């Protein structure tokens, strides 16, 4: 049976790899070339989008910014998961905040901006420092401004005004201002909900970002009360969206209280560790959920860390000399900062995981793989 994934990047590729042992075959639709491809080999399929939709038992997406006509065509088939509403919510910060408010899940105080007065009101009501984000575009920290002092207001407003007036295919072009949260750390929860509304949730992941991009995740550290807060938010949001598939939620941990940063209606970079840290990875569980199969275990087998490979031509093969290490390569052309692959490392305890990160740091220079050595030290 076929599954159609909208988008043909690494997430589609890893969904495809995890689907093979379920005897499911993934077709990917590249929205820029408008071609159906094999997401592992890149080979062109002879099927058109309509044929791929007709031949698939389920359709899903690896990203939120899907052209309206494609989304509509897929929704009309009745096989699109997690559903058009979930995708629209994950792709628009204004809709996302409305969902959080409706589900009574806490997030950073915010104000929507479409004109200068709203921006000035936000400065007054939220107080500086403030983070300003485009509502409908942006990933990896792109499309954001940091307003630190009153001197920044005019120059940032000029950039925002240009954005608001240019208009691309996405409209309306609103912007959101959020209070800058003085968080202790960032964490995320990945969970999966099946077609009957049953949920399974992975252990919380602690995430490190460098220049707005995820660089390192660790799973297996969490205390029960923080895990519970994250699970409560997951259940509230997944049920509210009548969600089917894997949903990721990013949080700020502020002195033990979780505030939602954003949600991603799909498999997520901060869940890549599940490939080695759990019996059933996020990719396989997403495939299972959308195709109506029973969900797999989300219990942690071993503490696991994930290191992103950004902009490098290859992963140093020396990392494979460290016991418990697996490397994952996406087969993309290297560009500075581009997500090229990742490295998972598992151990029997957090202490041992720390030692292994220390070993890995010898092969992974700090400049390209920030935080590996320091995190290793913290865990020991
Ligand atoms: P992603 O690639 O995760 O989708 P994104 O472009 O959607 O990224 P956000 O997750 O909203 O961006 O923000 C990127 C990072 O900026 C966050 O992980 C966090 O480190 C920081 N950040 C965002 N909003 C705030 C805030 N309100 N207060 C403090 N830091 C913030
Ligand atoms: Mg985002
Ligand atoms: Mg984010």
C-alpha cells in the first residue's frame, strides 16, 4: 500500500525508511517541482499528484507551508492526516495562539501586529525585550526580530513594514510580538494519536539551539512533574485538533513551569533520537497512526542524544567507532547551515551517555557541533 507525503525532504525520507518494514511504500510530492518522487532515491515516479492521491491509503505532510490548492485536493480525498486544520494551525502563529488560548495551554504573552500602533502598544504592554515573528513564514529562527531597547523600535519597524507590504503568496501578512521569555532551558514533547483518539507520548526531550537552529537533543533526563505538564498540553492540543499522527510541541521551561513556544503538526527534528532510543520511532508511529495500524511503544529504552549535522559535506566516519552511535545521512547537497544529517548516541545511563558525548567531541569540532563536549561534562 502507498502513503503519500507532501514534501520530499529528510522527514519524508525517514518516514519512508521506517515504513518499509510495515510493507508500506512512501511516495513524496515535491511542491516546488510539482513531481511525485521516491524520497529515498529521488527517482521520479510516473504518477501525477492526482494518481498518487488515488493510489494511497493515507496522505500526510512533512511541513506546514503547503500550497492551498494541493492541501485542498488532499483534504477532499478524506485521507489527509493530521488534517487541514492542524496543518493550517501549525503554519500560522496567530491560529496557533488562538488554539492555545482555547485549549487553556499556557504560552508567552503576545500581541498581533498589522500596523505601527499595534507594535507600539505591544512594546508598552509586553515590555522589552520582545521577540517579533512573522505569523506564516519562518523556520529555524528565520523571519524574527529581537527588540531589545527603545532605540531598536524605528529600525525594526521599517523592516517589519517592508515585510507587511511586500506580500508573497501568503496572506494576510500579520506579525506577532511575544514577550522575551527568560527560560532556563528548552524542551519538547513528541506524541502520537491514532484514528480512535488513543495517544502515546514519548519522554520529554531537552533541546539546545544555536542561532535559532536545533543543534542537540537529549532524552531520558526528565522528572515526572515536568513530563506530566508536557503530556497534559499534548493531550489538550491533540484532542482539540482531533489530531491523527505525530504532533510535536516546543516549550520554554521557566523555573519548572512549561510555556508553549510553538507546535509542529508533523514528525520533528527533536524526535529524531526515537530512532534509537525507543522500540518504535516517531516516523514509524506516524506511519502506523495515519494508516490505521496499532501504535508502537513510546517508552525510552536507553538515554539517547541527537546531534544535528549542519552544512557539512559528510559525517566523520570516526564517530562510528563509539559504541552506541548511529549516523543518519539525508543525501542532500551541502549548503552552509543546511540540515545534512544527524548522529544518535545511546547509552545505559545518563552518566555513560555523558562519557560517550565526551568521546564524540574528539571527532566533532565545537565550531560545527556546538555543545557536545559541554553537555557530556554536565551528564557525568
Ligand atoms: P523552528 O525551526 O523550531 O520551527 P522557528 O523559526 O519556528 O523555529 P521559534 O521556535 O519560534 O522559531 O524560535 C526559535 C528560537 O528562538 C526558539 O527555539 C527560542 O530559542 C527563541 N525564542 C523564540 N521565541 C522566544 C520567546 N518568546 N522568548 C525567548 N526566546 C524565544
Ligand atoms: Mg517553527
Ligand atoms: Mg521552534
